[in-house]
C-alpha cells in the first residue's frame, strides 16, 4: 500500500524503483551493528484549508510529524538522514522544517525520472531532504499547496498516508488526525480510505460550522497488521447563485434577424446561371467580316 510520509533511504531506492511501481515502503541504510533503525510515529496531525484561487479550489496542507527512533540509531551515519516525500501534481509553496529549522529540498523525480509514486488518483512526483543531526526524537513539519482534482463532477483530494515504515511490533499502531477547513461553500462531503486504486471504504468524520466556514475532523487509525490506506475526501461545489433581481436574458423578437424566404434561392440561382451563359456566348462570338 502506498502510504504517506518521509520514507527512509540512503542508497537511492532506485533499486526498488527500477522494478516498476515505487511504493517507497522499503528503505536501506549502510551496514551497521544495529541494522536498520526502527522508527515510530504514534500520532501525526494534518491540517487542510480549502480556498479559492482565481476561481479554482486549492488545498493548503500543514503536517506535523513527531518521529521516534526506538532502535538502530547507530545505523544513521553521522546523524544524517535522507527523506523522500510524494507530492501531488502542480504542488507549490513547499517548505520542509526539521526540529524548528527550515531545510532545503530538491525535486527527487527530476533527478531520477523513474522515481514516481503511484496513488489511487494518479502518479505523483517526489521531493527529498537531507536531515542533519538526527537524534532519538525529532519533529518534521511540511507545508505545501496544490489544486484539487475534479473527477466525475466532484472535487477531491488524496492524502498519501505512508505510515507502514513507522509501524512495528514495538510500535504497532498510529493515528493521524485530519482537520479539513472549507472556506468555500461546499456540499455532500464524503471521506474514504483508499486501500487500493479501486477499494475505497467510507470513513466516519464529524462536521462543525462557524459562519461560512465548515470544518471536518477525521481520525484515521492504522495498525501494524491492518493498514486502512490513503485518505480521500470528495465533495460537491454548488453553482454560484444568481441574485433574485437578475433575470436571464431572453431573445428580443424586435431585434431578431429577419427570416429569409427560401423560395428566392432557386430564382436567384437561375438568374445567375443565365447571366453566366450569356456572358460566355458573347465572348466566343466571331466578329463579322
């Protein structure tokens, strides 16, 4: 299952990517006595704000990820760790923060074009960041925004919940708390977990409203042996209402174009034909001797 956040890599997971689908649930480190580190993320918080940008709906995402390294710290060479993160198409305004300090990122897919991340609504590109000074506990924050997709007349977005690398027998469960704030008028909100491309299961959520803002709260729980999948939120956007004092324009019969009588067409055609024949005959007549 293609899940959400920062998958650990060291030697360019292209050995996995070259096989076809880049799931990014595998990770590798340099050899060490402790082996691959075991990470845990018992809880994460993801806030969505849905806004209108030039008439189109966009999602602003702010994620907060506290991560524990519960074993294998010595396998992280010099406390340096490379993370990769999938991004929806046309994502912009990206920022990555590690322990309160913004760090640089690069377009990982631009460097490795075969490294695309598959989701239930399409293939995504990826970014990567190198974290320096990683300890037994660190906090990642990421911000970005992207336009929403419109499929079958409904707006939707997907959150790629890549939680499997953070689940183990030592830490067997994790919960992500989604908060979706709609600053635009929307109706018929639905939420699903996408276990596969075609297997979408409804997930419960609560809704509150304050003025013109609707807020949806969705807790999604994952277990080591039970991964529900990515989150998909779908909703409708009603048409803009026409004010009551405006009426749709109707055709004005006074300004309507006059109807041209069809019987005139063959008459004109006959006149033109006779004229052409007369002209040709006059041009070919020999002069008198």
